[in-house]
């Protein structure tokens, strides 16, 4: 806990949890969303949902391009969560009117989540190699990611049934914004910790 607090990762775990939600939980519910909103047959919704992994393939590539420009992990995360928030805003405003817009918005959000995963689980833990804590930090970031996935996957059905898909889209959008803010608030401690390491 002390290591997480000093390094700023305690706050960044929020972003990791949201990344898990956007990557696994949201994508799990995409076929149901398409079926409910556009009244398509389940098989069509499932086939439409297969576009997410195809677009998602480019997520880590885009994340790497952003990182090569910024040379900063948290700036890259902030940009990716901002893109996700813009995509989810588009989904909220226009997703019910157009299947194409909905699929594109969901696909971009999913792609950014894979890029976020590359940073939070693959890249950030490597900084801890100098103190022999790479496996520990990787495990913690993975755990918070799956905790986010498990918690929201469990209640999504109840939220949709009682409050509808519009409310669920607002939840997804709010979480993306919260994650972006978390990267900003963890920046000072993370930069100081990284300077002390190197």
C-alpha cells in the first residue's frame, strides 16, 4: 500500500479498473445492447459485435504511436481515455439513431481500452524492475482491471432493466471521464517516483 501511495498508482488503479470495464464488461454487453436498441435478431447482434475485436486490434498500435509522440505514460493514458469519452458521448447522443454510429463508437472505445491495457499492465510495471516489483505491480494492475470488470458486469443487467440503456451509457461515459481525471491526479506523484528511480 505504501508503494502504491508513494508512486501514485493507488489513484491510477482507478483508471486500471475503468479500463477493465471498457475492455471486458462493455464488450460483453454489446450484443444485448444492439438487440435491445435496434431490435435485431440475436445472431445478427452477435455478428455485429465481432467488429469490436477487429477494430480493437489497432488499439495498442495507436497507443504506441501516441506514446512515441508524448514519451509519457500518463499523457498517453489521458489521451486514450479522452478519446473513449468522446466516443461514448457520441454513443449517448447519436447511438440510438444509427447502428453504424453505435458500432463505430463502441469499437473505438474498445480499441482505446486495449491501448490503455498495454500501458497499465504492460508498460507501467516495467518501471519497477529496479526495485524487483514488476510481477507485484503487474498483478495489482491486472487485479484492479478484473475487479472493475467483475463488479460492473454483475450489476449491468440490473441497471439496464431498471434504468435503461441511456443510463448505462451515462455510467460508461462518466467512468471514462473519472479515469482521465485519475491520470491527471496521479501525475505529480508518479513523475516524482519515476525521477527517484532513475
